[in-house]
């Protein structure tokens, strides 16, 4: 038997049980268990929700493709207003429920403290205002610009486009895997010391995170983060997939950064909310750069499962680093 794995057991805050890799990537791969994990853990409920939200966004609040044959500032502005409205409803709703109404108090909250409202580290000396500003102005703006560019390419038939609904559905599922690689590579690049200090540090001001922290980033980081749809300049995609990429990138970080591991409906009902895997990254900076779906962190030695053993290994690695090589976080 291996060593007993226990939660971090901090004096305050909630720590879930240590993280397990998806069944396909464990020491004894289990493909059938992996299929069940994909359906019951990864796709349900959040990933399905992002797909449904993208369908509603694309079909009901996105202009027709013909509008983008001659791209101008007005077209980008329309998409920005749409992005802002969607984010206010979904991200703002989570913030109101968890951090303003405090509907579940500290239950399942990773940090036993609320968001900062008087700290000069943040723009406007206020964490939530800081996060809302960078999310809506920079994040919503870059997402609108890039989506409009993709629509322009599709409207002028400059790039390959899928026509079959089944192929579009399949490629929508594949997006999750492509994004796993895309996010990991960009994220590791952003932790290169010069880029971290000048760009990525803005996001990492949020150690104690909230829903608006998810894409509260420097504009340069937004340019990298929202570049995912340009993969479909080379691969066959569709205008819907471009919108799905943007909805997924804008909205999915809000529950993962919510600060709560589970969302409580009532005393008998709660469901998965936050992402402990990524919360550990905000806590320790040099671990868990990617996503659990594709465990690149395990393969490249930066995986932290939240156990005491993993934390001791992390501390030992930090002690063994030459002080001149350590990042100044």
C-alpha cells in the first residue's frame, strides 16, 4: 500500500480530498471508467452548460454572418455589448449569490476570508472593481475583436467550414482537448519571469479568488488566452465553434475561480462548483498550470494533488532551488 493521502487540513478554509487523475491517466489506465468520468464528472453539469449557453448566445444574441463581410468598429462593439451582458448575468449572478448575498457563508469556501475591498494592490483599491474592469473592458473587448475576425473569415469563405451538424458537435467536444493544450502552453509561457512580472502578475493578485477573477487579466494575456479560435484557421470549424470558444473562455473560469468547491442549493442539495486543481495554482503559483482533463502537469512534473505529501515535495523543491532562480511572486 502507498502512503495515506490526506487533505491539507489548514486551520481555516475548506480543503477537499486530494485530487485523482482521470482514469485513463492513472498508473493502470481504465478506458471504460474514463468514458464514465467524461460524462459524469467533466461534461456534467458545467461543460454541458457552456455548450448550451453558447448555442443560446449564437442563435439569439449574435448578429448574422453577412454583417461581418465588411468588418468595422460597430461590429466589434455589438459583440462586446453581447459579451458584457452574458458576463453580467452569469458571472455577476455567481458573485451576487456567493459573495454579496453570502448565501452559503463559508461552507465549502477554500479561503476563510472574503474578497479585499481596501487594498492598493488592486485597481481602484478594490478587488471586485479591479476584476470587473479587467474582465469587461479588456477581456470582453479582445474576445469581441477576435470573434469578429473569425466571423469575417467565415463570411468571406477564406477558411474551411464544417457543414455537418454531427461534425460540428464532434469538433465542439474536441475543443475542450485543444484548449487544454493551448491553455497549458500559454500559461507556462506567462510564468516566464519577465512576462510574469509585467503581464501575468495582474491575474495572480487574486490569491483569494472570486467569480470575476477568472479572466481578470492584463490585455497582453487576453491576446494569448483568447487566441484559441485561430486554431480553426487551420482546422475545419464553424462560426458556432468560434462563438463557443469565446463563451467557454469567458464564462467557464468564473466557477473555477469562485472560491467555493461546491455550490449549496439547500441543506440537502449541493453540486460541484470550483476547481481545486486550479485553486492550488493560485495558492502556490508554480504548480497545476494546465487542466485536469489532459494531465500535462503530471507529465512535466508540476502536478500538485492537494495532499500533504505533495505539499512537502513542493516545499522541498523550492528549498533546493538556487535563490537566484526562484521567481519573485
